C-alpha cells in the first residue's frame, strides 16, 4: 500500500443487473479494468438531464379535454 498513487477507497453496491450492464458498457471501450473504467466514467462522464415540464403540462391539458 505504500507505493499506491490513490489512497482513498470508494465503495458502492449494485444489483446483478446493474453489474451486467456495467460489464456490457465496458466491452465498448478498450479496458478490462473495472476500477479504471468506473473512475474514468465518474470523473469524465456526464449526465444529461432533460426538462419534461412542458410535456407534462400538455399531457395534463389533453387529459382534461378527455375528461
């Protein structure tokens, strides 16, 4: 452990299905090291958050018409 560059460990739990999905996505990039893959995704990955409030409002209006 003295020669380690990274000394802080982060642990989290996943389901079997989530692990299988992670392994599927790992096959798309040239790595078999899960720690390296997860570190790269956590640092350089991004999440796209979309705003669906206009669609929800339109759905509510359509539902009112239907009633």
